[in-house]
C-alpha cells in the first residue's frame, strides 16, 4: 500500500526562544521536518536579520509548510497559532489535542468537552497572561543587574523594586498559585488530564526558564514558590523529564552544541 505523501515542514528555530516548544511539539506529533537554527546577535541579543526574509517581523518561532506534491507554501508565526494549526491538521490519534465535542453535540454551542476548553484556555494563558508577565519581569530585573553601571545601580534597583512590588510580584504569585490549583483540578498530572498535550508543551518554556528565578521576583510570605506550590514544581520537573522534550534538546545539540535552549531570567 502506498505511503501517504507528507507535507514538507521547516522550523526556523532561534536559540533561547519559544521555538523550542514547537520543536518539541513536532517530535510529539511524529512529523518529519527540517530544522534551520539561528544564533541571537551578540551585541543586542536580538534575532538575526535573516529571519526577516522568512517573515517581516523577523521573530521566532516560524514554520513553513509546503503541501504534499508541491504548491504554494504557507509561513506561520506566533506560537499559539502554530500550535493550533499543527494540532488540528496532524494531531489526530495523538494526545496533543483533546476531543473537541461531546458525543452527539458536534458543532453545538457549549457542546465542547471540558478537556478541550481547558486546552484552548491554556494555549492563550501561556502566550498571553503568563509570558507577558515573565517578559516584563525579565526586562525590569535587568535594571538591578551588573549590566547597569555601578554608580547608578542603586537608583535603577530602587525603581525596579518599586515596579516588582507594585505590579509584577503580585501577578506572578497569582499565576503560580492558579497553576498549582488547576493541576489539582485536572487531577492527573497534566493541565488537561492524564496525558501530555500541546497546552503543556506551549507553557513549558516559560515555566522551565523561570523556575530558578521566580523566588527573586517577590516576597513569598517567608516561604518559597516550591514550598507553596509543590504540584506546580513537580509538574515542571515532569515536563523536563518527558522523552519528547529531551529529544528536542538533543536535536539542537546535534546541529550546534553552542546553541542555547532557555533564556536566563
């Protein structure tokens, strides 16, 4: 029996970016793909200009899909959009996307399964609520880092501490507590139930990147995030031990050992 022809998929992977999520997702979906890797600019840590040749904004992840048999390829940007597109087209017979509708309620308003609704929510939570807060924390934290000249650092540190106290710390504490509680609701180790899904993969980059830095982002009432939210930190460890995650890291190392995977917040 002839093998069904597959589309050609190219992932444009930038070091220390959420492109790592998409690489992991491709591994879980069992898709063949080409991987083009890019270093960040050493002077400003930005993406290289070559990525603008793929998409006008020059960000990563970017993915190009050419349909089977040739034809006009499409280029997709934005992690959430890429994740949803790949799951809708290639996620059948995998755990990456839960079943959308309850049996007998296909296409009906409110006919969706609880797992699918959670999946949709966490795709947007990961890229919207959570990552925007982490990115703000990363930028503001630099105001109190050795990168700032020592003679003005006391002033910039005071400004940074005010911003953390007034906005960032409260939001990170709320989000960490929320995720810990949601894992208890799911009751099976992952955000949408007993199986790893694309929602877990999409949220992984931010959680793994920030896990050792979060404690410095605020007052934890005399405790630590790990002690306050044990389910969340067990979950992060579980994600890091997923075979697909390990394979995705190895894929990058096979190309260039010097490429970084995660940001240092």
